[in-house]
């Protein structure tokens, strides 16, 4: 466990973490095995097309999990992330050849000096479009 960031060292608007995560079809198969979510829209183009999707999609929970990782690394301990919520706004289409890149930028959205917490606002995007809405993590900086 690393030292938590100090509340006095961050300001609203600060970018505290950034990361890019490559996804491939292999990534989706591995995630399906780990999560037990074997919905074929996550690995079969024909099934995705038959239900009107633009292609095979990354699992929403995979995208959500990737998005919080830079915050966990910044906080130094996963237990410091005391709340995390997102709204799924767009799917991440994973091309069979080129895959997809999920880019995450984490900024301080609000500080609470009394509670010693920071609300971290996350922007997660793929193919130039935001894929999560109102993605926010509450980080306890007192631990």
C-alpha cells in the first residue's frame, strides 16, 4: 500500500491520473471467462449484427472496471475508493483486427475538507466518443 495523496496537495480541476487500455477480442474472451458473461454479442460479429449492434462490444462492466483503475493507482489502495458509479452511454466496439482503445482521464471534481474526501470525475472514451456518463469515484484521503 502506498501513501494516500494528501488533501492539501490537490485542487478542483487537477488531472490526477490518465491511462489508455487496449482491448482485443482476446481481452473480451478472457473477461467473459473471468466474469461468467458469455453473451455472444461480446465475441460473435454475426450475433451482434443480428441484434442491430455496430459490432462486437466490450462488456460494460469491463469498461467500468478499466475506468476506475487509474484512480485506484493514484489513491494507492483500492479500499480508499469508497464509492464508484457510472452511467453507460455508448458501447465500446472492439474491431476484430485493430481492437479498441479506452482512454481515461481522472480529474478532481470536488473536495470535502471535513470528510477528507475527493470526488474524482472520470472521462472514459473510445473511438473519440465518451462511453461512460457521470462516472465518479469518491476517494477517502483520510485513510
